[in-house]
C-alpha cells in the first residue's frame, strides 16, 4: 500500500470513530445532564470537519509535480494543518464560553452512569491516538500528527470531564459546577496542544533545515558510493511526506566533467533507492 493511501485510510478511521463518539457524547450529555460530555461532543463534531480537511489536503498533496509545481503539491499538507489548528482553537473557545455561562447558571447534578460512558471514550480515544501518531511517525506526516493530537485532546477533555463529574456526583449539592470547570480546564489543554501541532507545520512551510538524523543517513550512504570522497553542505526541505535534498559531494579533482556527472547520477539514484521518502535530489560536485 502506498504512503498516501495508508494516510488516507488512517484519516477515514478517525472520521468514522469521531462520528460514532460525537453521537454517543451528545446523547449521554443531554440525558445524563453533563455539559462536559456535550462539550466533548462539540469537539468531536469539529474533529469530523477538520478530518475532512486533512483528507482533502492529503489527496491534493499527492498530486504529481507539474510545470507550475516542480516540487509537487506536498506543501498543501502543513497548510491544512493550520486550518485544523484553527478548528481546535475555535472549539476550545466555544466550549469555554458555554462553560462560563453554565457556571453562572444553577443546574442539576450529572448522572452517575455518564462516568461509565466517559471511561469507554477515554480508552478508545487513547487507542486512536496511538494508532494515528504511529502512522504519522511512519509516514512523516504533519497533518496526521495534527489528526493524532485531535484524539489526544479529546482524551484529555474526557478525562477532565470524568474528574469533574466525579467531584460533582460525590460532592453532591453545591458541586454541580465541577462538571463545567472540568470542561473549562480541558480548553486550556487543547490550546496548549495547538502550539505543539502548529509549530512543526510552520517550520515545514518555512523550510527549516532541522533533519539531523536524515542528514546523517544521507552522508553515510553517500560515502558508500564509488567515487564520492566526502560530503559538504546538505540542505533538506520537507513537503508533505517527501524530503527534497541539495547535497554538495566531493570527488577527485582530476576527473573529467563526464565522470563527475556520472558519479553525481549514481549518488542521486543510490540515495533515492536507499531512502524512499526522498523526492528531488540535487547533487553539486566539489573537486578535492
């Protein structure tokens, strides 16, 4: 299975899971008198829409290079990540606003059975996080990382809701707002995670060259190619799930232009064969 197809299947997994959980949370929150669960449902609903954005971004990013986009369309992926972060921020402030309103308005205690529902949600969301984050690491996908953190943020809000409802139930009269304070606390966690998602995507758009391990691997493989005596500059840019490389390689100074050209092609072919996630590889020959 190709990397793009695996990424798309991962997002579809998220969409289906969030659709089911959103319905469970809304119904449990309404009938169980818990705004923390309703807030959780709001976040899951937002997650569905943001997951569709990720899906569209991945589909667009896999389009082949063309005359106007010689390096492909991979930059669409971090741009979609920005939209996902915006959705998370909007959902956090929406939940916070409603929580503050509920704190100011007396209401009944949540039903004890909502704790059972939340326990199941927390377990499922953590499983979903682990599945998606592992796929994001495997595919080097910033948008899948954002998708994974949606699941982790959802698990955090559910844990906060679980704590708030527990305090409200066991504290009894006078502790009804613990449920709403829990939802408010969860908003802080969501906003904190937004930065963790946003920062790597921004670095990708700005072409930050911070791929230390990949650089080491490129240099190591290069030295195995016959004719290459060393490497100098190595610039790497990430676009979606692909890395574009500019590499300066040392060869003997007494070689002909044709011989240097052949060695450069051999190095390029070797790097792309040994490291499949590489896209464009530009080799600049330096005489020693």
